[in-house]
């Protein structure tokens, strides 16, 4: 008779959280290029084998940490209007400025590793796009977006600004930038 139970010890939620927190701390202190599974394991008080059993690479550990932080820190607001929803969403998104080394490191890894690129795109990038799409869909239902406006292009504009500024670090990602971008999008959809 075959057992339905998975082999090995069950994954400890406390251990998983400790590893994700260690990965984030190591990344912020040392940057993505210097990040190692050994460093994560040492800081988390975990074995490298545990990390490799749960994640195929350091990038995958960091991606899970980023996904958790994004879901906790960037809610999908429902303030009753597109200008207010967009402002709240972009303000929360742009407040995550400390994530720059994480995001830049993951984007670099995605450019080098096609398998990771797909996971990054599917799990993180498409998830953030879906959050903004929900805001735009509500605005369409309220009649705040003119017919014929391509919501996917609007999403590209918003995230294009975010990624351009993140990668080049040529202009701030702050509350003012979030406010101005929200105003630009609102003007474009009327």
C-alpha cells in the first residue's frame, strides 16, 4: 500500500519565515551579487540542505521573500474612485524603495536564467499587474475610464515608470512621483 504522506520532515513555517527574513536581511546588507545560500543559512540558523530542499536557488528564496513582503505591504485599495485608488496603490508601491536591491537583483537574475525568468514573471510581475488590473477594472465598472482605453497599456506605463526608475536610479520613486503618475494616468483615461 502506498502512503499519501510526503517523505521527509514536514516544512516548518517558523523555519521558512526565518530563512526568508535572513535572505532579505543578507540582501539588504550585502547586495544580490554577494548573497549566498551559505550566508542565508548561517543567519537563519538553518542548514544549506534545508534551503536547497525547499528552493532551487538563492533567487527563488529571495522571490518568495519578496512575494510575502509585497502581499503584506501593498494592499489593493478600494477608496471609491480611480484617482484615490491609484494614489493609494502607487504610494504604497513607491514606499517600498528599500526593495530596490532585491528587485534589481531579481531582474538581473531573470535576464540570465530563463527558468527563473518565467517564475519571476509568473509569480511576481504578473501578480503585481493583476493587482493594478483589479483597480482599473473597478474604474471601468464605475465608468471612470473611457471606452477604447487599453488597460494593459496603462499597466505597462505605470510599471514602465517604476522599473525604469528602479533600474536606472535616475529619478526618485517617492510619494510625489506616485502622485504625479496617478494624475497622469487619470488624465489619460478620460
